[in-house]
C-alpha cells in the first residue's frame, strides 16, 4: 500500500475554513462569477447551450490549449499542453510519471507540501533546497550544486512561491537550468501563481517561465484557480516542450480522468482569451497591490511583533509573529485563538509548511480576497493583537 503524509495545509483548511468569518487563509484571487467573467469581454455567452454534452476533446479543446500556450510567449504550442483537473492533478500526474523508487529529488523549500510529499510516497528520496528567510527567502544556487547526486532525477520549483511570495528571477532560473542540463535532470516548476507579479521594481523584468530557456527536460504546471480567480472551474494544465513527457503524462492521466467537462473547458477557453485574460489579470493585480499595502500598514503598526519580507508576486505572505523579546510565539495556538475570538482564519507555518520545528511563529496570510474581506479581517487581527496577543504561549 502506498502511504503518503497527511496534507497538513489542506487538512487545516478543511477543519477551519467553513467556520471562518474572515478568510485570510485563501490562496486564490478573489473569486468571480460567470457573469463577472462575461463583463470582462464583449461576448454574450460563455458556452454553446445547444452543444451535446459528450466527453469532448480528451486532452482539452484546441481553443483552450492554444490559449494556455499563449500564456508562455512563443516557447510552446497547443500540442505541448495537457489539460487536467486543477493544478493539484497536474502536479500529481507529472510527479507520478517522472520519478519513483530509487530516484533522488531536490525540492525548493518551503513550498506547497504536495511537491515533496508526493515524490516521497512514490519511493523517491527528497532533499530540501532551503531558502533563507533572513535574506528575503533567497535560494543559494551553490547549495543546489552540492545537493545534486548521480541519482538525482528531478528538481522541483515553485515560482512564484507559496507561502512566501518570493520569486526566482531570470539569472537564477538560468543557473538552475544550466545545472540541470549538465546532469541531465528534469525540472518540474509549479507556476500556478504566474503571472501575478504585482510588486516588482519599476522597469524590472517579469521572470520568465521555466519553459522559456530552450531546455527540453522541463515541466510547467498551472491552473485557473489562483491568478485567474476561477477555482471552482477545477481546471489546470501540464505544459512541456518534450513530447515524450506529455505522452507519458497523458498515458497516466487515462487512469484518473477521461476529459474535463465541456462546460469547464469552454469557460476556461473564454477566460484565457483576449481581451478577457488581460482584463482579469489587471483586476487581480490591482487588488493584490491594494490589499498588500493594507497588510504592510498592519506589519508597520505592530512592527515589534510582526516580521516579514514583502511578497513580490502571488497571493500569499509568510509572516512571523514574535514576543517583545523577539521569540517566536506558538503559531498554531495563535491561529486557533484568533479564529475563536475574531473569526479570522490564518494558516500556521510550523504545522502546515514544516515539520513542527521549521517556521515556528510563522503564519501564511492570503491577501487577495475581496477588499472588504481584507479590511474586516485585518481589523479582527488588530483587535486580537491589542487584547489577546501577549497572552499567547511561545513556540
């Protein structure tokens, strides 16, 4: 029997999300309705209501796969795209297909637990490539070189990164590709928060996708859930310029999903078409900037207790809470008592992104809900900080 570690962050959300009054743990941009989606383009209908609801195109319609490919400049075409049931299935299928017992895998850390727990469940040995929180969650490429072994099969990235909002820039990605090419290693890059780059310096280049470096042994995964506000559509994708990788993933996918629903396919194709996709991203980038400025004001107001590196992209921030002597508080108790007293939901870092020792005092904040949710949620946190915070136990 295959055994896999409990998915801590998803378990936490399952336990607490339904009772939250102010959800600041959500990682998706504020969701939109189908009517909202129609308002972002000049079309009158999202789908053809006369269409018979057969299985449809197994790998995703040509229109949808073309629109997905267009997200990645000129580096891929529709034939390089495989549509899945969300990015969570995209990651699972690609990891299932591309590693197994006896393989060695290197995974960026901290990150979404799926990216290292799934390879472990398939029998791979996983080494964590740890980013430095004291240096803005920077990754050291020299450390990556030291982690590579003769049996290293896969390097796993998350760019932009969940939970920190950090990014890998072109020069860092190029260095990673160079190492992978030298040792014939596959790169799997979860790019589900791309292209939500909202806080780069003026004139700074938007980091390219891993697909744009001319290296064939790469996989990128993405979805409509995060940057595109359509988590309920449950639609994601695997993209690779390597036809062998796409064919292998498609073969494994046959056992889990015949096709996504035609309605979902049609809605997704509409969302990623022009001008809709541009209008949707503009809306979400503006919302992210506005809400992130509010979060930064909160951090400044309680600077004695709250430490962070401001995120550059995505929808999440990894924030550390300490006492007046700089010691980490118990982040699990903090999140539990915060919700009990104010209804605000956050995610504890030590439980959901570490092993109970890593990331003590850290919480993940999802800062791109509806603006009103952000306002009310931060008001609740401020009240807790004034009334209850200094009663919390240390980590």
